[in-house]
C-alpha cells in the first residue's frame, strides 16, 4: 500500500520529470519489470477524478476495468467475440475509445493540469497501462466474460420518471400525438421549387465508383481514409430550406473570446459521424450527417418546441458496395424518427408489436445517388426527400467531424458543446414539463451522439445497432 501511494505522489508534474518517466518507461522494454497493475489502477483513478468536471458522455467507462470505454456497437460485438483474435480486437476498440475520450477530457483542464496529463511521458504510461489491460483480459477467459457484461451500455430512460409519471396512463396521449404527426407526414409531398427555398450543396461534389468495404475479425465493415472521403462525398445530402428568417440558415456553434457560446453562419457546415448497424446478422456501415440552426424561433412565450439551437441528423446505411439501403432521420433531441427506402433497396419494413409506431417511405431514386432534404422554415421539420435537380444556385457547405464539437476552441483551451450527461446546456424546451413521464431526460433538448433516445413509447436508441433490425427484414 505504501509503495503504491509513494508511486502515485511521484507522478510527474513538470515536462522535465515527464521526460524522465518516459525514459524509464522505454527502458522497461529492455528488461525492467512493468509497474504493478495496481499502479495503473491508481493512475486511471487520478485521471478520472481530475477530469470529472469535463466528463465526455459519448462513451461509457467499463466498471471495474480501468482504461476501457464502451458504446452500444462494442457492447453488441463483445458477446460474439470467441476466437483469440476477436477478443483482442474487441478489447483494442475499448481501449481506443478510452484514449480518445481521455484526450478530449484532458484538453479541457486548466493549463497546468492539461500540460501534466498531455505530457508525452504521462500519455506513454497511460497507453502502456491500456495495453496491459488488453493483454490481461485477452488471456483470462473468466475476466474477459466479466468485461463483456460490464461493457453493456444502459439506455437513456429513467425508470423512476416513468413510475412517478404514471407512464401507462401517458402512453395513449403519446400514441395520439405520434400518429397525428405521422399521418401528416405521410400526406406531405415535395414542395414546388422556387426562390423561397434556399439551397445548400456540398463544397466538393466528388464522383466515385463502387467501393468494396473490408471487414475486421468481428465482422464489422470498415473503409480506409480514401474510401471514407469518397463515401461521405457520394452521399452528402443537398438541402432545400424554406426561408422565414435568418434562423433558417445552417452554421456552426462556437465559443467567443469571452467564453460564451455563439453561432456563425459565415461558413455553412455539416458534421459527419460513423456508425454501424446489424440487419439479419450482417453488419452495415453507416454515415451520419448533422446540421445546426441557431435556434427554433418561438412564436409566443409558451411555445413548447422553440429554443436555442436546432437541427437535423440524416443517416445513410450502406451495403457492401457503399450504396444506400436505408435512410433515416431524427431531430437532435432524438424526436421525429422516420425511415426512407431507396427505390432499389431490398429491405422490407415491419412494425414490431408494442413498439412506438414508425413509418417507412419508398423513394423514387436509387441508393447510389445523394438525397435532397426539404426542411420547413422556422420549425425545420423534414417535409420531403427526393432527388430533383434545382434551377436555383446553391450555397456550398463544408463537411467536418462531429467529434470536433466535443473539443471546441475556448479561451481557456477547449470546451465541449455538451455537458457530462450528453446534453447541450441552454437548449432545453418547455415540452420537457409535459413529456417527462416518458422517462426521456429533458425531452426536446439537443444531444450528443450516442445519447439520442428516440421513442416515447417503449425504448429505442438511435445508435443501437439492433434498432434497424427491429423494423426491417432483409432477404
């Protein structure tokens, strides 16, 4: 115990001592024994306590297994890892999630602490401890099974809220509201193209042929950097947005010199994120595009849905050649989930009994072409999806990583757009006072990737890899 505490207090606090520790660590590869596992536990405990105020909610710590974090895709993959190569691959993904989240969290620390934790020596030691954790679990079947169970990610629903809110009594009201919206959506037709609709198109319209995706030992499809660039360009949506006010122009949130959040429309931006889904036992790569508006205007003080920031997520599920087999979309709060099938998709929609009602619209264009999304002014509802060319010029938007919003430049270093629960502070809606019996935390508020609960009836998460399999069959 004393040796552990002594080692802890000698954790480097300056660049010079950090360099010394790196020399010692590298010397360990030449024959000096590795530090005890307990020291790695202490190191990760220190890191977690230091960064608690800047916790990133995208990945979940694996309880009892320092240096590993999980998400819903990895939670599903862990139960299928059987061969030694599969186990090591899965554990490596968990350690990579932890490394990424830790970098984001430490980038937000005060300067002195940030320099300490981001020093080369400290980072090398963290990487070494993660590697030891991976090797230990890969060679211990019982510990590996415990890690698989610990890596399961709970959904974003509150059981006590449903109990206190008399959820069974509220369900019919939720069902009525959802049915009304879906019936209106089913009757909607693409609006006539005219000057009232501001168009946006990707900055670069790059053409590419079929792409053969590679699969890892767990069956997860991947694309290299060049392929990903081509895929994101191929499926980047065009936008047509009805113009009522300046709030109907897309842009990006940022922090001012004073540290307050602001919004810029100078360089229109669409953010990108990767995902995965499993249908009939086969994994599919997914491309996610997210756009932001400065706000949804409130026509009156008691409007339930208006507030700071607004937007849309558009997701493209790919086949093995990189063509779309399914599109779906949600609002950044997780609401208004709707499916669209390309004309040549073989997927067949099914409505699971007991689940919240969904709809799937069959489109008149094939999955090798980008979609055009028609959004209403003010409310920013997705009215229609088509592939019509427009005779009106379009503004060009840039594309960047959605992860950039987890580490935005700030006068004190970096800050995340999201809080420790994955919500965007200040984006709360009044509807939360009516919809809290659903168990969804702060209904209507904007959310981080991985934290989108999409159902008021039952339970559903947008990033759940089994979600699409619940609603579609494949031949």
